């Protein structure tokens, strides 16, 4: 987490959390025997099928959910307006997946300029089966390094493109932040701003793969719209933080997105009914950054408490967000995990004795001191 978590930053987080007002309840998740139902395994709240169904029933009571048709109108249209406002964009469109949202965004922005600059570690470059090349005839130009590249890196790519024997142009710069393959490391905001400014001077469009953008906002002390303002389009996942069974939002200018539902349908992405996704995501979206901020404060107290105990080793991700490493000095890491589970605390399976813990809003309202004691007692 490194540079993000400065003393001044934590003072502002504490002030924000002190005045926190939660507009919506969380879930019907039953408290564990210890009174601390905390889950360190994912970005959101781990709703069971029964809990998801119960939540849908509550949200739908009294006819409050209006069904959509082929992902248009009703609850989906309301969700699109909600996220357009949260991201400070003119319009938004529901997508069934982040893979489709990213591809259709860069496809639209590229136009006739078919080269797209991406991070080498990005999801778009590594995890989409070359969909941009195969389905949209785009050429991805990966820039090596970590989460952040500089404008000078982009200039070198521009120079290589200009020097080619066959005319080609870079039309889009796509940035992922936080970067999943780098354990949630964020793209440096100062560099992001400079890349945006220089690209716009040259007429190059920009796309933000912000699947976990709202996590970055909670850790960086900036509203999601402040990040989105640097880009033409931005994608946000609906299941990673907002507990939906699936789906994504692509936001941007109305001129680019007004007819995007045609492309969505062309690629087989027009779900007949998307309201079960949209209504749950809408339920959790409002106030999410504030709730996660409160959870982050609890996690920082927990990290400080365990770091002072020689029986634990903790390691943070430089410029990271919600992920950190915990290594307990125990002969059997799997048994340690089982003892925590008995106390109502879920952590992921160990990797060579190391646990990657993820902060999410299940920590909000928990006692850091009680959590630390639970971790200590699970050693024995």
C-alpha cells in the first residue's frame, strides 16, 4: 500500500469515517459465534445463493424493481444513470462482462487508428484470449514494467509507430488501475494525469479499466469521478465490489455510448433480463466508498497490531490497495485457517504458508482489537 497510506491520508480517512452515514443495510449475513463475520477472501460480501435470493426478494417487494428487456430499460436503465452520476460521465451502458466492456470501449475509441497502448500486466493484454485482435482487429502495444508507465514510454511507442514502413497510428491508451496481476497496485495518479493531458493534446483517446476503481478511490482519497475525468471511457465491475452475480458498467460520453447496445447485441451480450444483476449492484453502490473507507481503517489497526507481534510477518504491496500478505509462524497453516474459520473469520487458502488477505467492507464495524486477538489465539 506504500505511498497511498500517509499519515495525512489516514487523518482524512478517520475524519470521513467519523461522520459516516450508511444509507443502506449490508446483508442478512448471519453473525458468527464470535460476533465477527469477517471475510478476507474477496472484494465484496460473500453472499450465498440463499442470501442473494432473499435480498432480491426484499428489493423487489412492493414492485420496486422494474424488469428490463434485453438489458434495456427498467432497473438496468436506472443503474446506468446511477453509475454515470457516480463516475461523472454523460452516459453509461450495462455490459454482461468486463471483458466485453473493455473490448467495445477501445474498439469504439480507436476508430480507424487501430493501435492501442496497454500495460504489459493488464487484463486486456493477458486474460481476454486476444479478443481485441481476433474480434476487433486492434493491435495491442504492451508497455513493460509495473502498474505505471510514463508519458516518455508512450512517446517511444509513438516514435516506433511513426517510423514503420506502413502507416499506422495509435488511437487509444488503455490503463488498468488497480492492476489485478500486480496484487492491486495502482497506476501513479500524477503519471496518469500527465499521460491524460499529453494524449489529449495529440488527439489520442483514453480508456480506464477500473474494475476495482472504487477500491482505489477509498485508498487514494479521491472520488471515482476524479479518476474517470482523465479518461474518455471507464469500465467498472459490478460483482467485484457491489456483490452482483455478474455484469459491468461502461461509462463515457453520450456520443460514444448512445448506440453501444447495438454492438453489445452483435457480440451476444444482450441478456434478456439483467435486472437481477442491476438491482443488487445498485443496492450496494451508493455509499460504498465511505463504507470501504471505514473498513480500511479497521484493517490498518489490525495490521498495526499484528505487525507488533513477532509471531506474524506482514508485507504490503508498494502503491497497493486492499491486498496484503500475512505469514503466521505456525507448523500447520491450513489448521490455522480452520481455527480462524471457527471464530467466524474467513481467509483464503495458504500459498507456501503465506496468506494473501483482502480488505473489504465485511470489516466495517468489526473491532480491530478483537480481530487481532482472534488471529493470535488461532496460532495455538
